[in-house]
C-alpha cells in the first residue's frame, strides 16, 4: 500500500500554550499527541520564519543556505542588501527528493517558496509573495481554482499585522485560516498525492497582534480587556479546522504537526544603533529630532566602526578595512574587536541597570558552513525577551513601544513537534528543526543525503 504523509505547519505555535496550558481543550491536537511522538522542536539560530521553514525542509542551517534573515548582504557595499526569496535557495527541499523518486506533493504556503518552482505536484507560494497579480502557483492555472476551493478570496497573508486596528486584524486572521484549511482540504481530496504540506501564518500574526492582551505577566496586560481570551479562542478554532481536515484524510495517513519557532512576551526594545552612537562606534550626519529608521546614506562611514539592524534579534555589521569601502577596523584587529563588542553588547542592562541575559553568537560557531555574507554578530537581546530597534532619534537605549508598529511578542527558540503514526510508541521526544526533513525521507524509504544535518526520528 502506498504511504502517505501530511505535515501541518502552524507558524509560531508555542509549546507552553499548545502542550502545557491548553492541550486538553485542543482535542484534535491531543489525539495526534496521544497516538505518536511529540515534544519541543528547537529552531534555527535565529528562530525566524525566514530561514527556519526552509531549514526544516532541507535540513541545512542558515549558514549552509546562505540566508540569515529576510534581508541579506549581496556584497560588502553598504547599500547592497536584498530581500531573499526562493530563487536564492540552492539546497534541495523535501519535495525535490520526492519528485525525483516519482512521488507527488501538494505544497501550500511554505515560506520561501515564491517564486514557485516546478515540482511533481502543485505548489502555492507563501507570505513573501508580493501579491496575487504575479504567478504564485505551480502550475499557473491553479490560481483561479484556488479561490473557488477556498470559498472566497484565498488570502496569502494578512496585511499590516502590526496595527492598532485590532478588529480588522482579527477578522483577517480568521478569514485567512478558514480559507487556507478549506483550500487544503479540497486539494487533498481531489489531487493525487503522496506528501502534502500546508503552513498557516495565522498564529504568528495573532501572537504579534494580541500577546499583551492575553499574557497576564506582560507589562501592558489589563485584566478584563476585550481581547483577553482571543489567543486561546483562536487555538481552539485552529484545532477545529485541523480536526475537519484530519477527518477527510485516509485513515492510514501519517501526520506531522510542526511549528518553526515559539512565542514569548516582549519586554521592550533595545535601540541598538542608539547604543552604538552613544559608544562612539557609529556616527550619523544628521541626528533626527524624532525617531526614524537609520539609513546608510545618513551614516558617516569615516567615523563608523559598527552598525546594526532591528528585528526580533539584532544583526551587527562591522566596518572592516579592506572589506567595506571605508572600513575603519584594521583587518588584523577584527577578531579582538569583535570579541570586545560581544562583551560590550552582553553587558547592556535593562532600564534599571539589571542584567538581561543577552546572548551573542559568532556565525562560524553556530553554523556548519558559511555561505554568502553573514552578519558579524547575531544577537539575542535579553535572550529574545527584548527586540532590536534599529531606529535612531530615541535619545535612549530602552523603548517600550515597538518602533515598527504595535507588536508585543517576540519569537522563542522552541516550536512544537508531533508525529502521529510515526511507527514509534507514544512518548515525548524533543527534536531539532533539522530532524524533520531526514525523517520524512526515511518514511518514504529514500536515502538521507550526506548534507542533511538532522537525524531520523
């Protein structure tokens, strides 16, 4: 009998909610857990949607992929940054190996699949797709049918999830989730497939938009607010959609449930470039009266040694002599300066002078290989309790309103992993994000390539 495997990807679903707090109220996730192996799924460093999902699908780390985040350096010129997409990913994915072995796949919404590439099967690209006016499906003629299968406009991603318009955001998240599951059920029922996978972005958008309202430990939490139960209610709804889908799948199908990272409350932001200015490591031509994004044309490179980028983690770039056009750090002092800077950043306290437990990584220490141009430092401010704010003009290192719009959750290192009908006795097995791809290949009796760094579960 032909084996079938389906993977449900739930972006940002976090084990402290799905497993520890609400499992008994999520009957469909619970029946998957009770019939298989489950546990925390340790994500990439950094635990960001890009590159985490593609690392899961290739069993290669960000350094091996040469993709360190949404935006990457093309060269050592100051302004030569690009937004990554599928065309920059050279590693073979799960569906590449399956196609080569004449197995057919349905791939829906997996991040870093735009523009869609040919495969033995069908593909609907992910949230980085610029819009539905471009080809976002393979084959192209699938797109019109997708709207019909979704029972309305198939939503690639919600717009502007960092917003104060909470009712609009919540409505969009529910519409997106309902329509994606409905379209996935249609495809799973009407297409021939051996492997099927969908990724739903709803929980990620919900966490970023509503964490402060639900987390009683968050500094902005207000008891009795109208959104107090919104995350739990959505998890229950998502579980219901999962149940509807499971009920339409063959009884003998093997099912994985995964998330690319977790979520946690965000204490605030560390203005990393403001810190560098105060330490005389970064010079700007024009210091603004109000906070604004740091742009490379406003940096005085002749007086700058370091600059950084904002996000859920910080990326630090050194201005090195002979490497950058106006490098200020002598090449023979690179390692000593980088170590000094690491210690300097790790010592940044909170607003009361307390240690926040920042972790700073050197790329060559955390990745098996380094392709393309990595940041010189990868920084977890407060071990991801604080985000990196890249703006300048704040006149302080600490801010408590997100500089890119309302957002009260950061990413946590661990996501979730469940494998129902895994062939192993039901048990808790913590895993790595790199273990997913080799385990899928092994399930289909396909040899695991040497360049996959995970283990077969």
